[in-house]
């Protein structure tokens, strides 16, 4: 099998804790084009910092519709427009994803949605535990617990013969066990170290369920100040901006 590369374009929380960029994971290696898992508002900066071509990204898969997870899509679209992108862009996410992105683009750049582009932008709405094939990726969403105005999901992504799961933002839910079962890699939020925070995951809770998490490798991300201060005590690897791994 061809190696699949996962790059942490952004590994931070909403507030730039530790100077980190917002959530954005870049999958490449399957041959048909790369895939983004989430695209926070800082993602275009991170992509260009890592010399990754935004116009080569064919699919953006969104866990939920908070700005630190989807706010970079308008910038990705406009970058493509100004750089004469021709490759179609598919954005998949919770119900209403197309309307929310249309509203965001009009808020950020009034009139931008009325301008003709050289590339097609289309939207796919994900539904709980209903697999969908998007280019080189087969995506199965699992409903989690993180209010964002639309159903939030953990995403199980089969790509290039590997399975990568991303929790998105959520407090503990048994759905994570199903999502991560047998995965080559489970990328999981750990916002705090021991202090429970509603609608988010903490390291202590993950430790309590460690023997139930059936994934070959676990990497923690979306860490707040408390978790960053304790990252040397973490039970698993901790992501950082620019981290590249072969799966």
C-alpha cells in the first residue's frame, strides 16, 4: 500500500492557546487528491506555511460548524478564486453546511457568493452512521455531543487503505468507541487535563476509557492551556502544528 501522510496543519483550540493554529488535518497519498478534516479560520495560513497547495485539496470534511473548525473554508474558496483554481471543491459536513458557509462568506466578504468562479463548489450533508464516498475517502459520521447549531460528528475516514478517525469536539460519548474501533489512528480532543468541561473531552476521562479504545495509535489534539501545561504527563502522543506522520 502507498503510505498515507497526515499533517497537523493546525492543532490548537479556538483561542490560539500555545500559539497554535486552529484545527486542520491534511490527508494525502491516495492519488486522487488530498482531503482536509476540519478547516479552522487559520487553516489557509497553516497550509501555506507548510507549502501545501490549497488548490490541490478536493474535499473538506467538517466535524461541526464552529468557526475554529469551519471558518477557513471561505478563505479556501476565495484563494482558489483569485488563483484561478479549476479543480472542483466538495465540502461535507452537518445538515445545513451549505447555507452556513454561504452566510459566512457573505458576512466576511459581502457579495462574494455572487461572483462566478472557474471551479464548482458543492456540499454534502452527513448523517449519523451513514457512510458516503467522497473521492478517495469513504466517510462515516458518528453523532457526538457538542452543540454548534447543527448535528456534530466524529468522522471515521477510510483513505488509501488506512482508517483515520477524528473525534471533533465532544464530551465523552460511547459513539467514540464505535467510531475508533480498529482504526489505524484515532485523533482525539483533550481540551483539559483533569478538569471536566461540558461538551469537551479531558485527558482523565480518556484515561478512564483507555482499555476500551480499540485504535492502533492515538494522538491528542485541540489542547487548551491546562492540557498544554501537562502534555509531558499525557498517556498518548500530543500533536503540534506541523507534525507529519505516516500511517
